[in-house]
C-alpha cells in the first residue's frame, strides 16, 4: 500500500465537501487511484467520472494519469481552468 495526500480543487472540492484527505491506496498509478475514488460511488463517482475532464498534478506538477504514485506524494485533482 502507498500513502498519498489527495487534494481536491474548485468544483470537485465543492461537490465532495472537502479539500483533501490522506489515504492508503493499492493503486500504482494516478489512473488506478482515480478508479478507487470513483468506486466509492456517490459524489466521488460523479465528480471524477471517466467522462469528465479532470486534470491531475503530482507534487504540484501536471501529470498524466499513467504517472506512478510514490509514497507521500501529493496528488491533486481539479477541473480544467479557463482564463478570462
């Protein structure tokens, strides 16, 4: 198991009602972690659904969902941001 610090931002944070959590995961990649969160159902499944555009950063650097998880990493999920 790997312990990661998961952060949620913007509309995802609003939907989940939390800015983040520390969790133990069996996932080895960001994609696997996202699947674990979706499997919780409810607002997690809605907010992080595969059909939704969700960006991810590991330790404050944008990363693909194929990126490996490492112990203690900060993994942030957020919607794409548009400027104005």
